[in-house]
C-alpha cells in the first residue's frame, strides 16, 4: 500500500514518463497519441506488478525508496493517468469525439468506449491518490476504491488488444509493442494468480496449525 506521494518521486516518475514519450516519438518516430498511450501502458504495468510483489515480500518502512517498490505506486498511478489523458487529448485532435464512439459502428467504437471508461476510472483513482483526499476518505475506503485498478487494467488491455490485434488501423497485425504489451499483461495475470495461490497456501497452513 502506498498512501504517501512525495514531490521527489513525482519528479523522477515524471521525467521517466516524459522520457519514454520522447524516445517513442523522437527516436522511434511514433505519433504523439500512440507515444503517450504506450508510455501510459508501461506505467500501468509497473503499478500492477507492485501489488502482487508486495504479497511475496512484506513491506517495511526501512530502506531507500529506490529499493522499496511499493512506495512508488501512487506516483506511477498518477502519471499513468496523466499520460492516458494526454493520449486522449491527442486522439481528439485527430478525430472528433462523436466519430470515436458511435452506436452501431464497428469494434472501433467499442474499443474507444472501453478506453474512455478506463480513463474515467483512472481519473477518479488519480484524484483519490492525493495525500489529503486519502486522509479524508480513510484507509479502508481508499483501499476498496483502489481495488478498481484491476478493472482499469483489464479495460485498457482489451482496448490496446483491439488496436494491435483486431483492427486494420495502421499496419495489419501487431507490431513489437503489441507482442510486448501482451507479454506484460500475461506477467501481471501470472503474478496475480501466484500471489492469490500464496495467500491461500498461507491461510491453509495457519488453519491446520490451529
Ligand atoms: C487510461 C486510458 C487509456 C489508455 C491507457 C490507452 C492506451 C492505449 C494503447 C496502449 C493503445 C495502443 C497503441 C499502439 O497501437 O501501440 C491505444 C490506442 C488507441 N486509443 Fe487509447 N488508451 C486510453 C484511453 C483512450 C480513450 C479515452 C480513447 C478515445 C475515446 C482512446 C482512443 C485510442 C485510439 C483511437 C487508438 C489508436 C490510435 C493511437 O494509437 O493513438 N484511448 N490506447
């Protein structure tokens, strides 16, 4: 659990996020909307793996934040949303909103709708990641709300899988990012299942001892 956001960590995560966008756009010649989308997904991946990893190794307050991954989750989550918002804004500069989500249209509209629902959730989670809001809500309510990060992850995964694997947008078929992003999604799912199995095992061994 990461209930503290620090300016220093925000600067580091911000530089990392914008650095990724710069590499994608300036070095790899990827258009801005896609560059922000890819950076956003990489940040979401980091947020998602920290949760299960925390279950394998109990967090302690000691040690440098550099080697304590859970202390970065809030900052990564906030920057994931900022990158997602930037992606949406760039998409809107290319096409009007009513052509992105159209009833009776193709899978394109549904994929965009999934992205939009994810973005709305992500924005709500970002607002509730601010220190003052966390203190106002209370840790339990905040924890419950933030379990919806999983929903965001699965919505975003369905969203990018459409564009990479099921659309004729750009080149037909996935590129390197499509394969990488699917592998990342697989890693998240494996880690989640492993953490769940570990929790059940721990519970069973404690139940037997009683
Ligand atoms: C948290 C929010 C979002 C995230 C993390 C996200 C992420 C992504 C990712 C990873 C891709 C695939 C890029 C690639 O092919 O390499 C993508 C593509 C796309 N997304 Fe999103 N998306 C989000 C929200 C939205 C929203 C709200 C819309 C529009 C309503 C949208 C419209 C598109 C479109 C049109 C594409 C294909 C063109 C492009 O690559 O820019 N996305 N998005």
